[in-house]
């Protein structure tokens, strides 16, 4: 199962990528992010513990972030938490009006048995992944467009 969320922002792909890859500052930009802690950082890869609020539920996970600035693309693989094994990709495509930022979540490789089921994936996507990703994109848009204005 794949989920897709996207938004168009008035910024260049490089500017959008630069803001999105800087996850340690997400809690200052995105009110639903409780914290992001960088555990390890090497070249184009970071190991992170992240936590975001979904309504009154705090969702926490550990992930490896891989940076691909030349494309530009950001990849995450969840290595801890309820979505362990999930792969996430952020894409930044130039459009006539700026940049389309797309987040894709691939739940095909989730390792947690209850989430791996069809019902589990559907619940995870509908009640956690989609709402958190949508708020993240809306916050990125606000931050990018307020800095341009």
C-alpha cells in the first residue's frame, strides 16, 4: 500500500528541499512535531528519533534519513516504532507556479505484524500517516511562502 500527499509551494525545488531536509528544526516550524533528535549524522545520512502529535496521540518513531540533494529527494526508512520497515520519499518537482512537494509512504515492507495486515495499513494511513503528512506539508508551505513574502 502506498500513500501520496502533495502540495504546491511558491519556492524553488532547492529552497523547498533545504527547508525539508533540516529535520532538527521541524519542531520550530511545525506545531504538531514534539521533537526531532539526531542520533547520528554521516555525510548524506542521519539517524533520527522523531515524534509528532496526531490529535491527542503522540506518535514516535526512529528513522534513517538519506539526503539526495542533486535530485532533489529525501528518503526515510523507519527502523523503530509501529511502522518499522516503512519507506518514505519526499520529491520536489518544479512547476509553473513553484514546486510540487510530494510525500510517498510505502507500507509494503512494514515489519510490525498488526500494521502489516490490510486493515492495519488502512488504519495507519487514514488515521496517522495522512493527517501528519498533510499537516507537515501545510506547515512547510507556510514557512516557505512567509520567508518569500
